[in-house]
């Protein structure tokens, strides 16, 4: 009995009937490749219509994405200013050098102030010439129209009473024309950043729906042009996936194209606003460091565009082919 057990052959393991064979996977890959090539050819043969769809989708993506970049940079600016509150003192044009020196000494002796930086009228004029394009016009003036100013950095954790005390003390001097507390500017910047964030979310939802509808309309036209082909494919036993597949590729290509247009629009906008923004920040002795426009951001725009395009294609396919009892 033991010898029979040793000599008995083990039963063969049956193949899993639900496991797709290799040739089916190869066939599926080839079919996807064929559909992708046909979709690219279909869109490239109608570049005028395709470009209009890309432009509409690109604008719908560029507006919320641009607001997101703006909000990121505003937060970065606010963080750079955090921990460095201060005030700016602007003297009258008639202020004498002795009056300016007295204010400088007064601020340096105050325990609430960490550092004091004086900008004379001549230095202010040279700085204005550097950050503006009015240098030749300023040469024609008989006298310097810009006043001297002081930038004072305040200590951490100052109360509103301390800020009010400093502002009131400086405003009483006749040589001082204005006192600006930069904490107010920072609070307004934070409020504006929150407004931009919420506006970006609202526009992302609205324009996202618009991009889906634009793509759905374009895919619906493609369905109408291939309606007879779909009917024949249904008669010969084509599956639902095979009928939907070309139009999903259409939607994805429209979405990706719109993402490329959106990236181009945002890039051009950043190039346009960079010089005046650099000049504005330079007047506050800050350097412009635009952030957010990175490869990850570009990839996200393309991914969102492709996703919206596929959603639009799904909407168009379900609406149009359902009436034909195809899907």
C-alpha cells in the first residue's frame, strides 16, 4: 500500500477559468493603442474645432489655478513678514536734519524697538529712480519731492496699546507727516488671502462644471459623426466598453490639451505681472520669489484637465447612447 502511494501520480492542478489568458491581454493593449491612434488622428484632422475646445477648457482651468498660485504667494509674503512687525515714519518736506536726528535717537532709546533704519530724502529719490522708469522726468524737477523716512522694527508680542503709544508719540511732532503701522497692512493681506482662497474654490467648482459641459458637447458631436459605425459594432457583438472607449480617449485628449493651454496662460500672466510686482515689493525692501509654478503644479493641472475631460465624455456617452439602447 505504501509503495502504491509513493508511485501514484499527483493530480494535475486545474487552470483558473477566470484568469484571462495572455493573448487576451495583448489583444486589449493593441485595441487601446489602435483607439488612441485613431483618436489623435480624429482630433488633429479638426485642429480648428479642437483648439477652440482646448482654449475653453484651458481658460476654465487657468482662472482657479492662477488664483491658487496667487493665494500661495500671498501666504508666503505674510509668513515672511510674520515676526517682523514695524512702523514707518514719513517726515514732512520741510523737516530739518536736526528734527530727523532727534526722532532717530528717540526711537533707538525706546525699549519696544529693535532696530531703526533711516532713509534720507536723497536716498529715497535714488531708490525711486531705481524701481521706476521716471528717472529722466525726475531730473527736470527743481527740488526733491520725496521726504525722508524711518523704518523701525518692533519687538515680538507688542500689545495694541504699545503700538498706539508709539504712533501717538510720533504723530505729535511737527516734523512728522505720517506714521504707518505695518501690522495693519499684514492683517489686510491675510484677509485678502482668505478671500482669494474662497473665491478660488468657488471658481474651481463653477469652471470645472463648465469644462465638463464643453467636453461633453464636443464628444457628443464625435458620437453623432460615428453613429452608424456604433450601430454596426453593436450588431456584430461589440461590447459596451469597446463602444465607449474611443470617446473616453477624445475626452482625455481634450482635457489634457486644455491643461497645456492653461499652463501657457498662467506662465504668460506671471511674466506680465512680474516686473510691477518686483517694483512694489522692492519699495518695501523685499525680493520677489514666485512660488507654486512647479512641475508638480503643471502635472496637477494636466491631471485635473484629463479627469474633467473623461467626466465630460462619460456624460455625453451615457446621454446619447442610452437613447439608442447601446449602453
